[in-house]
C-alpha cells in the first residue's frame, strides 16, 4: 500500500468536505465545520488556514462569545469566480458568479425562431462571454472555469471529448469546442435539466432530498433523477429524456420526428397549438420565443379560469396527462418528492395544484403515491445557469482544478 498516496487522498477528501460545507452554508464557524464534517478542531484549523491562503475562503468578522471571539467563515467573495451559461434555442444567458454563487454580472444574447443552431449558438455564446470579460477585466484572471447547460444529450467519451446531440431541435451533433471556443479557461458541459436539478439540490427545493424527481416542462419535457442523493446520468448521459416517452400510438407528432411522445401532448407548443392552432412556424421573425409564448400561456390559463369551454377542456386534458406522466415516474423511482419547473410546469402547478396531486395519487400505485410530495422548483429561470456554474465549482472543490492565483 502506498501510504503517501493514501494520506494525499485523505487530505483531498477532507479539504473537499470542508470547502463544500462552507460554500453550501454561506457562513459558518470552525466549530460548526468540525461538527458537520466530523473533524477535530486542529484539522479544521489547518484546512481553513490553507483555504484562506488559497483565496477560496475568508474570515469576515466575529460572533459574540463569553471567551475568545468566534470567527465567521465564508467562501471568498472577491477571489475566484465562475461563469454559468444557460444555452437554449431561444438564446444564451451567461452569468458571472463569485464562490458564494452570488451573481456579479449577466449577459443575454437572444436568438429568433429558426436562427438557433450550433453555429449561431456558438457565436452568441462567444459574444456573451466576451462582454462579461470586457466588463469584469479585474476578475477575469480569477476565473475558475465556464459551465454550460445545453439542450439535448451531452456525452463525454473516454478520451475526454464532449459531444452534444439536440435531435429534438433538429441540430446536427456538435463538439464542445465548436460551441465554446478556447477562452483560456476550462470549459464543462452537461444537459440543462441536470444543471437545473443540481442547482435545486444545492440551493433550492431539493436540498437534502435523497430520492427525487425534478421535471422541467417548457417546449420539451425533461427530468432530473436524484437517486441516493446523486444525479442519475445513464450510460451516455441521456437519462431523463422523459418527454420522449411514448404515451400513445400515432396521434400527435413530436419535434423529434416520432409520434405519441409525452411532450407532444403536454409541452408548451403542444398546449398552445391545441388551444389556438398557432404554431411557432406561423410567426414572423419579429416574434421571439420566450416572453411571447409565456404571455400566450397566461392568456390560455386565464381563458380556462374565465370559463372558456375549449380552454378548459384542453387544460383538463393536459392536467390529467401531466399527472399520468408524473405517476409513471412515481411508480418507477419511488421518489420522496417531485418538483415541477419550467415556464409551463410552474404555471400549470399554480393553476391546478390540487387536481395535479389528486390525479397523481389516483394514477400511481397506492403506497408510492402516498409517500410522494408534489411541489415547485424555487430557483426559477436562474437555475440552469447556477447549476452550470456548479460544474467548475465541483471540480474546484474536488481539487481537480487549480485555484487561480489571488493576490493577498
């Protein structure tokens, strides 16, 4: 046995546990770190001292005490920083965060319907990152890395090559370096639903959840699956493409080209098409996705609430179908919690919370249906970018990335 390697591994794990606790709690003390991480005060003192020297942690003030003042420990706010990017067919939103995950800056590059593709997304992403660099030159040298939350399947091969496949959007497969050109800092990527789920696990409604489902309902439908406190990824990173689960033979055609997909019945475009028959392809370039479609969804829900027969009929069917999909996940994974998010999922939950919960329990097996809680995501539209920023932060915590040099 290589005792030196074992000792290094132990130090790395201890450092990771302490830094993770500090980042997650926001503010803590050495005594609390020792209790939470089950470490001696001597070990905690040494690790915290090292993290302060690296510029990752800072001591900000003290707490009152009968004896020696108690130092308040938190992640450094003026040291290393992270960029998290939400990439979608509507455009690119890039956020700059400090290590407390406080947003320092945000740049959005909107794309009009029909424009989006790997090439145009790459151009928008490069422009957004460059604008952040120009506006935050004093922090750029402290940038740990860039994380991307991408649509579709994100697959990393054994040689480290990352490719993403957005079949649902009609995009050709693209490599990570084609989407995010070299900016001199490490770049990481994952599927957007998993970055969203990770954000909810760190800071939102899924904190402490060991077995859960986070369902994003927008144009498409994806789920993040939490199993034993970890994100389920699958063989090649495609776990969670629940929107393409077939619930009917034939009937409605999905964006992926097949028929009967769950999202072809419950996705945002499908709902609006069933209500007013106005597809995205019917709109001009002056009408971008996003705000316009959210406004139409609000009109649809208001019409149903006001008694419009067609709107109410569509909403009733969508509610039952969405609950059916959730119940299938409850039967498959026996989660303690199912969280709904996305611009469609959030509004449907607000409009029909009792009906959704009732139908889920009706369609699920009795015992799993009794055990699950249905709720909403907390982080809203920021979640994908926050979760993307966690990709380089996780590597930093696990010591797989070197902290940028910070002046002391």
